[in-house]
């Protein structure tokens, strides 16, 4: 078996197909009404009773085209093939109901939502009635080529949408992985800083032991504090993967650097940063995450908020959590472009999740867009 064929057969189903949405019920209603109207209006419809019975009777199966693509394809096209064989044997004109075109959604759904094995099996099933219809209703080579092209376009469209969706999922996973790597590197820098402090104090205590008997005790107290912090940071670091890369020991920006954001837009929306509550003594990972989330949200608002005049950044801390709300007053719309096309907020949500918090984005009531996040004051171990 060749590698391409093996890869196709081993292709799994896409995850979490939508079961049924309002558009499915609307589609079903349109198909049933169209079938009845075609029966009433079309005087040249061959076998009108059988045509309407097939279209209306099989239409409800469209509701399961995503969750059970092969079963629906086998049922619908199997019934059509049996009917075609019976009509050909009885020398009766084939069914020519326009409403039956709705079942062209099934080849699309098969390649969009089915596994590789289901796609191959469904393709073989579909080709049987398609071939019968081609020869039973032969109208010339041009018509035959057009019919085959129309059928193939349904397969191609399903495959294209599936590939695009898979590529986006892979990109999202890549963004999450990159955020894990960045967080691990930042935690590595913090641990390295604490270990360096431990070494320095140990050396100082040892050097001053002869002249100042209290110095070793003071050094041990500092070492105990630094060691506790180091242990907490290391427990957090082992929860993420670190890519082998040179480590940058530059200090990571944090809450103290939030004022930089107010100077992010010399022209355009005004950025106001308001900090309240207790934000002292935050762990390095939480401190850096506060700045990164606020920075990403402000950057997205500057790029995508239409006709915005203000970007309001509010950071508040209490005894257990740190909360962030970044809101703009841009024009309302059905969806924020950053939410649809950007991956920065995906990375920020992943970072917040790794630190035991949460990050969400969505439209505000009335106008504007908001990003809100909640982080714990302590890194989970």
C-alpha cells in the first residue's frame, strides 16, 4: 500500500463536529417546502409522487450529515441507486427532481467530517447512483462532463474546508506551544536569579563567619527565603516544556512597566492605565503574565478597533487574585477581527491557563471590545 493511500485511510475524523444548528432546521424546512412546490408547479416532472416521496422522505437525514456522514451517504445514495435500478429495469424515465440537488451536501459533508476510510467507502457508494444516472439520462458528452465536475466540486470543497480548518487548529496548537516555551524560559530566568542569590549569600556568610558570628545566621535566613521561592518556581517550570535555545537573562517586564502601554499610541486611541489594589510581591511568572496580557490586548485594540478614541486598561489586585480588564470604545460589529484571525489572545489564554487563571475576550454591550483575565497571586504547583 502506497504512503499517500495509507495516510488517507488513517486520517481520523475532525474533532467535535456540530450536531445540529438552526441552519439545519431551516435547510430541512426549505427542502420539504421546495419538494411540495415542485410537485405542484412542475408539469413535466416525471413520477411526481415518487420524486416528492424520495426528496421529502430522505431530507431529514441531512440533520445527521456531520455526525454520521458515511451512514447518511450510504442510506440516501443506496436508496437512490435501488430506485434507479428499478426504473431502468422497468424502462421508466429516471427521477429528475430539482429538490434532490440538496443531497449534494452529502459528498461535501463526507469529505469535511468523515474519516479517511469513511471518505473512500462513501465515494464508492456515491459513484454507483452517479454512474447509473449518467447513462440513464445521457444527454451528450458536455452534459456528462458538467455533471462529473459538479459532483467533484462538492468533494473538493469539503476537502478544502477541512484542510483550512486543520491548518488553523495546527496553528493554534503551535501558538500554545510557543507560549509554553516562552513561559518556561521566563521561569528558568527567575529560578536562575534565585539560585544566584543563594550562592552569593552563602559565600558572604562564609566569608564573614570569622569576624561576625551573626552573619551566617542572617545568610541562612535569606537563603531559606530564596530557596522557597526557587522551589515554587521550579515546580511551575516542570509543568511546561522548554525548547533548547539560548536563554535571555534580561529582566522580564511586569506590573511596574505597565505605564509603557500608555505611550503605545502617539496617534490614534488614547491608552489609559489604571492600577489599584495590592500588586506587590507577585511571583515573577504572574508579574510577567499581567504585562503580557495587557500588552497583547492593547496591541490588538490599536490594530483592529474601528474609530476608537480610548483604550482603558484596569489592573486590580487583592489578597488572592489579580484581575485585568482592557476595553476599547470602538464601533460595534458582529465579530472583532482579532478574535477571528489573530493568535495572540490564544497564547495569552494558554499562559493564563498554565498559571491557574483564565483569559476571555468578547464584545462589550453597546460598543467596543474587552479582554478580561484573572490570575492567582501564587503560581500553582
